[in-house]
C-alpha cells in the first residue's frame, strides 16, 4: 500500500512555488529551491502519522543520509542546520553543504534544536528522536515541529523493510520530494540511479564477500536484509552472512575464517577507518591467512554510502569498478 495519501481540505488550493534551476538533474542543480505545485500529504512514517499541509521551509537534518537526500533533491535552501554527519558529503554537494550551519557533531539536544525554531526535522534513524536526544516525536509535534524518519530505518514490525530493495529507496525519494513539492526532481534522481545500476557489470563467476562495518574482537557485519545485502546483490557479490535475518549483525571471526570470502568490503568511517580495519585483519593470526587478506582484495565503501539513501547506486557502481581493478 502507498504510504502517501492526499489530505482532505475544505477547499482545493493550488500552491505555485517559485523555481530556479541550474541543471537538468537534481544533482546538477545545487541551488534549486522548491518548485512545482504542492499537494498536501499524510504519511504513515514508521507508525507515526505525519501530515504536511505546506512545504517545510526551516529544516534540520540528522545523519548524512537525511542531509544528502535533501541536497540531491536541490533543497539545500530550506536547510537551517545539519547534525550527526557520518563523513564528507560527495563533491557535487560540498558547496551547498558548507553553506548550512552544523548544529552538532552528534544528535543535537532539544535545547539546540528548538533554538533554531525548525518546522521540520528529518532523521536518518528512529533513535535520533528520544527524550535524551533531539526530542520525542510526539513532543516535537505538540510544539508544531513535524518529524520524519528514513523508512529504511524503521524497526517496528510491518514497517522495517524485509528485505530492503532499491524500490524502497526510490519510495523514500518520492516521499521526501512530495513533502517539499518537487516530485519531478524525484523522477529525475531515480532515473539517474536506475541508469547507474543498469550500467553495472557483475563478476562472471561467484564472488563471496564479507561486509565489515566495525568491531575488533567481534566484527559487526552486513547481514541479509539491509542496505549491505541490497548493495552487494546489485554488485554481484555473494554475502557470506546472507542467511542472517537482520540488517547488520555481530559475528565471530571463526565464522569469517571458515567462509574465507573472496573479497572484503570495508566500511570507511572517520572513527573506524578502512586502514585501521586492514591493519587489524593483517595483524590477527587467524584473519591474516584469509585469501582476501593475503591477496589484499579489499573494496571500500564510505560509511554514509552503506546506509539506505541516495548514494547506494553509486556505491554499487564503485564496488563493481573496484572489483574489476582487482582482476
């Protein structure tokens, strides 16, 4: 069932918003503002009803996936603050991103958030909204602040994607574009991403892979129903933990050694870099004997590109290119 439904209003209102564009796609028009006709919508977002009767104009984003979604749709002009960046934004978004104030390096506290007087807060994780964090969603709604969580991050039964697919990612792009009255930009962005995926060349033979996110004594790895699985599937990689019914999971090094993957996908994060992971793998007596470690068959993915969002298609293409270079 679609998550968007029209809001019933007493009179039909057509809102025509000014538009400016500097390119033919959302990525190519970083200074574009809200455009087209806006239709009020109501969303069932992770079990919370979200009603938007006018495009938000004062938005705070939490997590890179949320920030980059708005930048990809050319909506940086509505951003009044960002928080909890997982790493640098892609080069094409740098100028727009640098013009937006950073509220916090982590989840902003309620005082800092409310001081900005936002009308909309977009979080990458449900946990971004809590009494100890940016504020409970219901409490923020009572203050006139609409909240939205990336649907791919929903955890409640019936809302968590099982498994996550690129169709689900496209649905989020369409939802966000609908909230801001720019549905045509969603169509352009999705078409670009579909073309990127269609151009990916998968390996000719089965190539097994470990998605290594974090952890030392106990590795935290990509499991079978989340973004890592979706990305590896599209790149033609066979996830050695595909049978684990979760998005990410804790695993044992002995399981990794037993599987002996052909390649290791390393998530590159500022707090746990790919180089640190390589050093750990090569220093550990057990993992140093893995085929992928001995032959240095490593593939890199930036942290933000490994969570559901607008960078996933490019992550697939990058993995495929890196795999080709390995030979």
